C-alpha cells in the first residue's frame, strides 16, 4: 500500500471509536481546495455529490462553508462509509446527507434517495484523489455519471496529481505513479489530456485548470 492510502485511519486503525478516520492529506489540502470550489459555489444553492469521499472530512468541512448547498457523500468502501457517517453525526449539519455506496466503475451508478428525498440534478460533483488509485473504468464511470446527473450549468471538479502532455509535473508524482502501478498495473497518475478526451466524449470541456499545492491540480469541467 502506498503512503497515501495507508494514511487513511492510520494504517486502518480507526482514529475514533465511532469509526471516524483521519486522513493527514485532508489537513494539508482542504482549505486550498475550498478556495477554488467557493469561486463557483459561493452564493449558489443546490445539491453537490462527492464521489469517493474517503474519511468524510472534506464533505463536512465544505458543508460548513455554505448552508445553502446540500452535500451528498459517497464511497465504495464499507470502512469509509462508516467513517463518513460518523463525521456527519459528529458535525450534526443539516446539509450533509447520509453517505451512500456508489461504485463509480458501475456504468449505471446513480444517487439514491436518502432521508426521504433524492437530489435534484446536481449543481456540482467533486472527486479528490480517486481516479489514479483505481482502474481507468472508474474515471469512465465518473465522467459518464457526471453527464447523466449534472445540471446544464453543473460542473465537475477533479482534484489530484495529473500528468500534462504525457509528462509528470514533479519527480514526487513520478515516484508515486511508479508505486501505484507496482501495486496494480491498472492504477496510475492520469494525464490531463486523456481525462479531457474522456470528458469531451460525453459533452464536457475542460473549462479551467487550477494549480494546487504539492503538485496537484483541480480540473474543472463544464458542458460544451
Ligand atoms: C485516496 S482515497 C481519497 C479519499 C478522499 N476523496 C480524499 O481526498 O481524502 C480514494 C477513495 O476512492 C474510493 N474508491 C476507490 N474505488 C472506487 C470506486 N470504484 N467507486 C467509488 N469510490 C472508490 C476509495 O474507497 C477511497 O475512499
């Protein structure tokens, strides 16, 4: 397992007895990510889905910043779903829905109704540090799902390390990529061009790219 993955819950040990896990990367990146998201979400209302929420720390932090946005966390892992539920319960925020199991590799994934309600068409989708720690079909499922579920003016935000024009942007990303591929040949740091091509295939365009700390990017897609 890579450093990044084992950070979750300190090598699998729950950080709290209620199941809340702690990802050290969250503490390093959440404010910088929100600085980008808030440019588009400030003053807006609607539903935002987080795909691959991990511990659930991001969704709770973002929900605190804007009560008019309802956050829908999701993940595949049972331990992470439990952690998201525990962070949600501890925060007690009305604008965070219970987590739901969404497997992005399922080409027909959808957002289920919870607490008696289903989201409307989504204002945005946010996905951090997922598509390189997963087979390419997860990126395919994510982007296809964005095309199905986003509003006409909705946006898809992807955060993580990316290659540009086939080249790593930092040696640390190249090392990370090698480590990912050694664990699973289907994993690996993705190229902005490949992700953009995928998104263009379902009607999006890469509207903006944001340079983030620690050689990460946020790619923002919107409909053409
Ligand atoms: C490195 S963690 C990132 C978690 C969180 N987004 C963050 O930035 O802290 C990758 C997450 O992707 C989730 N994941 C992996 N494959 C997935 C899939 N097929 N569908 C949905 N989530 C998936 C994992 O369970 C894990 O929570």
